C-alpha cells in the first residue's frame, strides 16, 4: 500500500510516513521544484513507489530510483506543470 507524505519546498525535503508510523526524511529537490510520485522502476518488477521532482525552470524530471540513484528525464519545457 501507499503511504502519505509531504514535500517541503523551503528545504527540498520529502517527509514520508512509513508503514510502522515512523518518519523518513529524504533530501530530494530544491526551491521551485514540484513534487511527483510514481513507480519509475515498475518495468524492473519493483513494487514500491518512488519520489521525484519536476523542475519547471529546466523542464526536467529528477526521479529517485529504488536504489537511491538519480534519473533525469528531459520531458517538457520551462513553465510546464507535471501530471
């Protein structure tokens, strides 16, 4: 199941509620980024959702993979809004 969380634009941090109710903080983003969530690793059989940000200033997605690595996708242009 999915859990809730928030993205704090002032710090570029995700604050995520884990299954056991604990808090996990991930530094992923910068001021001006917009949060996105999905399962970027789904093609590899990964069951977990992932976090990422869309950077409107560059039109890039900065996606966090299950292993913690970064994948950057150029998809959009400056000023776009992610869906």
